[in-house]
C-alpha cells in the first residue's frame, strides 16, 4: 500500500568526484539529515555559469529525507561541499511505499 503525503523529499546534489560524493553522503546519513543517499557515478553536466557554457563530469547524489529538514540539509551541504554554489534541489515525494517512508521517519528526526 502506498502512503500519500508530501512530508518527504528527494534532493539532487552533484559533486565533482565520487570521493566527494561518498564523503558528503556519509556525513548526511551520519548526521541524520538523510535516510539514504544513492551515488550515481559518471554523469555529464551541461550548464551555463560565469557567462559561458560548461560541460563537466560529475557524480549525482539522490538523497531521501524529510521535507522539514531540507533547510538544514541545504546548509550542511553548502558548508561541506567543494563548490561555491552546489546544486541542491528538492523534489516532493507525493507517494511511496509506507514501510520505506517510515524508514525515513525512523532515521531522520522531525525538525524541532
């Protein structure tokens, strides 16, 4: 049975290397800002920055957490990421397996 709610988000963060993504992922889960982080290696990012088109090899982090903890997660990533302006984008989870969403809630405490 699916749990319909928007209490959870999936957050995309890119990193310049697998090592950085692994370090950030470990920190986010250890600090209980994320329940799970998937690290997807070898993506290519095309983006406009500093007045020019850029193409870079990056690593994508797919982070599952509570919506009410997003601001803390965003701040933590900003403080620990090597980029001056890291990608930190949250997408709402509109439905999911109850047991999985409960796992998020069991690991990531609600904002106090």
